């Protein structure tokens, strides 16, 4: 079963740019999700002292920028203090 989704023109163009020959948009999105899941799981594989481990954002300017733009950190579930 398929479901329609809305994406901005910019996002659509980026997805088109990622299409492999004979690939569907579903295939592109699945590839992107697989990469995202792999990156998100990196901190689970690495030790707690590794520099790529998730850390809270403590820089006030970085927090202010994220709050203003409504962005979230690159990795999910990163607490912002």
C-alpha cells in the first residue's frame, strides 16, 4: 500500500538528484533511512569516551541557533541544556 507525502520543491530536487538508474523514490528514501539509522547507531557501538559519542549541547549560541531555526541536532535524542 502506498501513501502520498508532501515535500518541498528543494527536497524533491534533492531526491531526484539521488535517484539511481531505474530506482523509485521509495528506493531513495529507504537508502537515506538506512544511512540515518546506521549513523544514529554509531554511538551505541562506540565506547562512552569516543569523540563521536552523543553529548549535550552546552554552547548557548548553538542552542539559540537551533531554537530559532527549529532545527534538531544531527543525531536524535541529543539533550539540549
